[in-house]
C-alpha cells in the first residue's frame, strides 16, 4: 500500500508520525492532507532514509539538481555535489545525468542519498537508443520501472506534452519554444512518429508502476516558459489543464503526485500562476523551477531564481528547485551548488515566514536576539550558512570584540544595550544615587553608563 492509500484507510504510518513531529503539525492532520493529495511523503519502499513531507502546511522544501553530462562525466564530482547540497539543507536531489553508465551513476547517488531522490527516466530511455527518434514506448516504460525498482522516490514525467499543446505553442510563436529537455524529446518523438505522447496514452501503465513502489509522480511541465515573454501563454495553460485531469486519476489510484511549475515568469504573474495550479490540480504540491523573474541575470541566476522563489513560496508553492550561478552557461561546480542551495533556502524560508510555517518566525526572532546581544556564536548557529558567516567575521580586525568594523564604537546594538541597562537601573527605587548622577548632565550620564 502507498502512503496515500494508507492515509485514505485512516492509518497513520510511522513515516507520517515522523514528518508530523519534524514539521510541528498533528499526525492526524497530516494523514488527512495526504489522503486528500495536498501533502505527500515521497519515499520509495526501497529507499531507506528519514522521511520528508511536502505540501500544505509544511515547510517549503529545496531541490538541487546534480548529474553528469555527455561532455563532462566525473562521478566523484557529482557525489561531492550531493554531499554539499544536503549539507547546505537541500531536502530533495535530482540526478539529471546524461551520457554513459547511467545505471551505475544513479545507483551510486542513491546509495549515498539521505533525502528524497528523483530522476527523469526519459533521459536514459533516449541515451540507450542513441536517438530520441529510436526511442520506443516500451523502452521508456522499462526505464521508468528500473528507476522505481532501484529505489528512486519520484520521477519527472512530461505527461502533459500533448500533440494539441505543441500545436498551440507553435501557433503562438513563442520566443524560446520548448526549453524542457524532456519536453523537447517528446515533442520531437511525436512529430516523427505521428503518435500521441506514450506517457499520456498509457498513463494507467505508469500509475501501476508508481503504485507498486510508492513512486511519486512529478508531473513535469514540459511546455513551461523558458522566457519571461512566454509566460502564462495558451500552451502552458493547455498543459496545466491536462495535468489537472491526470492528478485526479492518480489520486483515485492512491498514487502520490506533485506538479512542476514554470521556469521564467515576470514577478507580477507568479502568484496567479501558483493559485491557478492549486485550483486546477486539486491542491497538489507545487514544485516550481525558480521561477526566474528576468532573463538577463546570466551569472547570477541563483539570485534571480531566489527572488521568484520567495514570491512563489509565499503564494503557496511547496518546493523550490534551485538555480546556480552557472544556469544557462555550463554544468555547475561544487561551489555553484553551494551558492544555489543557500540562495534558494533563503527564498524558501522567506516564504515560510509569510505562510506562518511552524518554527520560521521563532528562528528569525532568536537570530535577532543574538544580534542585539552581539552573540556571534549564536548567530553562526542559526545562519543558513554558518561557515560563510564565521569566515566573514574572522576577516574583521574586531573579530574578537563586541563590535564590528562596520560601526565600531558607534554600534547601535552596543548603544541600545547600554541604554536598556540604564533604563533598568533608573527604575530601581534603591538606585537614587544613579538618578542624581544622571541629573547632573551628559558627563554624569557617560560615567553612569560606564559603571553600568
């Protein structure tokens, strides 16, 4: 039985109890959300790790993409990226490897992955045949089942890339066309064969595989806008409507589902995109790819994506896929991965503050108290990147003092702490001597402050 089927039967699983405790929600409340499909616990029955919840009322999760390419195949680098991403707080990892030895790479990443792990099976289905035009429907489903059997927790499947959606896209004359790798593969395959998308035509077959392994389906937006000028067009909406219907069918089969969202969206359209997805797809968890609010941030797209991600998370998005400084330019390095995860964690936390997620406000308030007290160690502990905070502090001439080189002796916190202590002394009835010193003028005030 899947987590969703057990939830429908009224069973609170150990996975649900664990997630509820971590997220600070009631186990019964979480069970009801999973039964309704508005929350999920993506955990293949063959992957052992502490379960992580995604969806309504839960903290916003961050996904990091890693993986080799046909032009750069260094497994040890991808394993270090995995370690770095998880160490920086990513709750989800996607292995997007292409090239050679894909089974070996996926299995090595899976063996070391302590969080939710996803893949895009069509990459391997095409790689094994050498050309997208040589791929077969049976070959694609064989790869999907292999990934499920290997313990992958979720797969991106571009079921909504239909012949009609592609026709609409071509009619609208998009700027960037289809930018999803999987989406472009399927569109090309359909154009060559004249057949409908096999992931849609044989959707029940996909549901059976997912049910057997409790494999979460990430219904991919293969026609997502890859330029802000293409956002929220007819083709994107056509695909979303299809995904809404497929979500219903998955829920009826007790298969967990999340919906992937657009990549490039002007900031004024992000909230409406999130609300539309939630309405059309029965409140299923929403996994957005950024979104990038501008197309001109090359070299800084981790910042561009974090801006859009914060707005999306505040509006109700449940997962933010990170972007790195290398986006659109090259395969990311280990340092790019670190920068991308941290920027996206900031966006996710900003959204959690807006949504009132358990623990988000308390963490910010505690950090503010540490800053007021000039408690550097406390600040390091709560920072999203403690190493960076400590490194920057250590570069200061005043690293071992209760000030920093920005304000020095003019530090507002130091002055405020002194003022607060004076206020306490002045209100104490036995301290009449201090009152007399203060009344003599500013010189007296300084002497009292120093004594305090």
